[in-house]
C-alpha cells in the first residue's frame, strides 16, 4: 500500500485548548459534528485527544463538573500520533497496537488532520479493514 495518512485524513482538525473546559470541548464537538478533539497546550503542541466517550465515562460518569474541569486533565501520557507521510500500513499498525480509532496526523510538530477508522475503511480494502476491526475489538 502506498496510500499515506495525508491522502486519507480529514483536514482542518480543530484543537480544544488544554485550559478550556470539558463543557467547551463537548460544545465544540457538537458544533463540528465530531466525536473527538485534539487537546493543544498554550505552546500550540498536541497534548492528547479527548473523545465523547472520555467525557461520558471519565467526567460525567465519575461525577465531575464539566464546566470546571479542564480538557488538559484528560491528556494522559504520550500522545499517539501518525506522521502525515506515514503509510496506510503504519496507520493500521498504530491503531491496532494502541487500540485507538482516531489518530491525530502531524507534520513536524503541526497538527494537520485526523485519521479515523472510517477514513481507513473508505480508503483501504475490506480485508484490511476487517483485520483492523478485529484488532480493535479484542483485548
């Protein structure tokens, strides 16, 4: 496969600032019609990704206040990303290895887009996508 992340990614990914609230993140997801947002720090560097599931499980389900909790509080550990010129094979490997359905795409240190499981499904063969789905749904 010679398809790259740059070719299949969704461009123009918008960040939520690490100092913005979880409520603001949820509102931005609603406005954009997306299920996740990259978290960017005040240095404009990627700090993590917040998903709609994170908001439900780690905030609402845990009884925390989304209007006072900061998005940066959900940025844990090293951010899993993919390079803009990385191959589709690398995307599949990274998604499967880290059990993630969405990957921020970076070019140098700049966020240039997001690759979601749906982007991969549209771009690659059914057999390849089937292997990814199997890897993501098993422990």
